[in-house]
């Protein structure tokens, strides 16, 4: 069920704070790296809102513009510019007023009034060869059309990344409603807050349809999950997990790397949202994986535990990190690459397969242990450091390649 979003921008809540922190910690790295390609950078906030909350806190448009201007000042790239576009159905005029202090000196700045799904194809139609970043943070789920995501992958961009806010629990609850499956006694689904849709017009359950949900999901696989849930094969928590897994698999049909970060405020609590990152380049995936891991640490310490440190290191799913288990997964995963694979690509593929189960630094420690134990072989080029000592690095660059393979028995 939808509800009026007229109070949405009164004050910035903790959910919005975490989402914007994930974005704000990633964009400087993204902008700085992509400026070096000397290709156009085009950043689009697809559900921009007012730009500023009524309590004075910055919204995602102002956060992005401040980062843009700072990156341009720091950039050594010639004629550096970052073009930006902000779309909103209800608050375009207020958004224009709130970002009036920003100018076009760092790149074009466009505000478009309307629905993202009706405007985005035209907006991107002349961006072939550009670097595209879409921040897709709707108030609900109805605008998340997988058909559009498929089209973006075929537009011929130099690179494309999407950061999507998916209310997976909300989706599954609506799926139960549409298929008339009772969930009122399920803790995971019954006490969720109502989904806030970006269109303030009331949308009744009868207006929702299987077709709408299949467009969002990118297929009808969700129906089998609902029917298994109805048969009491698992609870709402497991149902959401299965839907999220299938949804990410669907995105991987068009995009190489897909990550997600569940956002919850208490240990063991159902996620409020899942922030899903999609890209076709390993460097973007690696940067976002570390970003998600770091933000998850902040979320757990600052909010879930009130500033108290934990005795254990936890991953984004609030699970205790077990190095032995990760090493076992890595050893099995390397069987997929008998000829070897570059270290960066291996990191991105591993995180896409198993999720953000730790930071990249821990993976490299595990590689070192595996190399010392003879479990993997590593080909480094150049093989020697500048001091003519054997290289032990797992960090790739333009001047350094690192190929990893499982050692033959």
C-alpha cells in the first residue's frame, strides 16, 4: 500500500543517513577515477527530491554537487567536468531553489520535472561513450522496472554503474497480497512500515498486478517463492533472502558485477532496504565492496551498538567473519579459472558470487597465506620490485599485473 509522501522531507531519518553515507563515501573515488578516462561523466539522481530536508540536512543532490565541485578543484585532468542531472516528479521547483548556489563551472547542472521511467531514456539517448552513474533511490518499488535496466546495458556507454535502493521485504509483502497469501502472523512481513511511493496518489492493492511485480523483478520467479512460502517451507526472512538472491542473479544477466548491502538498525533485524550496486568494471565493484564493508562497520558500531565495539568482525549480513571459511570458498572458486585470473577481476567475481563477506584487505591476507602454503601460485609481472627483490604484492596497476591460479597437485 502506498501513502502520501508529503512529510518525507521534514527531517532526515537514520535510513536516509546511511544510504547517503554509502553514496557520499563512494562518489569521490568514482569521480576521481573516471576523470582520468577523459570521457564525459554523467551523474543522474533519478529521484532527487527537494535536495535538502526541512531540518537543514543535505539530501543526495547537494551531497553529490559538493563532491563534484571538490573533485573538479582537485583534479589534474585537463578541462575536467562532471555533468549532473536531477529528476523529480513532485519537487523540481524546490530542488532548483535549494541548489541555486551551485553553477555550471564544474559541469552542466540540469533539473527535470517528471517521472524517472518516462524521462530517463531520452536523457541518456545521446550519452554513448560516456561514463554513466545512476542513483536510483525511489520512495517505493513501483518505478524499478527491470526492462529499463536491461536497456541501459545496451546503450554503448563507456561505463555504467547503478546504485539501487530495493525494498525487497516490501516487494515480497506486495507479492503475497497480489497472490492472496496470508502473512499476518509472520514477524518478518507483518510489522513493516507502509511503502512510501514516489507518486502521492493512493494506489490500492487491486491496482497492483502480477505483471507489475514481474516487471520490477525481471521475471516471474518470485511466484514460486511465494508459493513455497505459502506451503510453509520457510518464513518471511528466508523468502526475502531467496527473492534478493534471484533478483541479483537477474541483474547479472546484463551486468557483470552485482553487490548488495542490507541496511538494518539492530543485529538480527530484517533489513529496511537493500542497496544494490551494479557495474561492468571490476574496479568499481572492488571500490564499492570496500565501501559497503566500511559503512556496515559504521552502521553496526554507531547505530546498532550505540558506539560500543564488538568482540568480532562482522560482514554486511551481520555474520561473524571466519577466515578459514573464506579461504575454503576461495579455493573452490579458483577452480572456475584453471588458466588463472587477474587479482582485481578475481576480487570482483568473488564478491559478486559470495557477497561482501569481508574487506579486500582480508582477502589479500588470505591469498598470502594460501601462497605461503602452496595452495595457489601467483605470477607477477614484473616479478621483482624496484629494489630487485621478489615481489609479493597482490595489488594490480598499469605497471603491475598479478595472475592467481589454484596450485596443481
